[in-house]
């Protein structure tokens, strides 16, 4: 008989409350945008409601580290916050995942900072 395994966490212990939203830990803008388009407003609202109040403490926590040398849990927290930015306009302003009145317009980012 094998011992039960501990659930794996990706975020720093101080932000374990955000672990249910680990599906938003995405390293690139195209991944975050695709996740936004594939998510319901209820899913984005739940993520926003949980993560937004933690934004300032999370930024203060991340600022303790060198940006080019983030430990993996801190990097995961950073990517989670990037996803929070990605859902902020749909939640706060548009009330829908897509940009309103944009028709079939599409923009691909071809270069972005790697963190």
C-alpha cells in the first residue's frame, strides 16, 4: 500500500489561498488570452474576486526578489498576477471575455519579456 501523496502547490505558502486558481498560472500572453476567451464570466469573476485583494501583498512579495532570478513559486505568482491583469478589463468594464465591438480583429504579440 502506498502512502497518500501531498497535494502539490505551485505558489508560495503565503499565497496558498490562490492555489485553486493555478490554472491561470500561464507563462505567455497568448496562453493567458486563450484562457480568457475559453473562460466564462463567472470563472473570471471568481478568480478576480479572490486574487484582486491579494494584488498589493503579492507585488510586495515579488519585489523582494530579482526579476531575472525568481524562484519557481514566485514566478508562478507573477504569472498568476499577469493573468489577473488579463481578466481585469473583461470583469471591470466589458462584462464579456472579448473586446466589445472589435469584430474579427485579432492581435498577436510576437515578442514579450520572458520572466
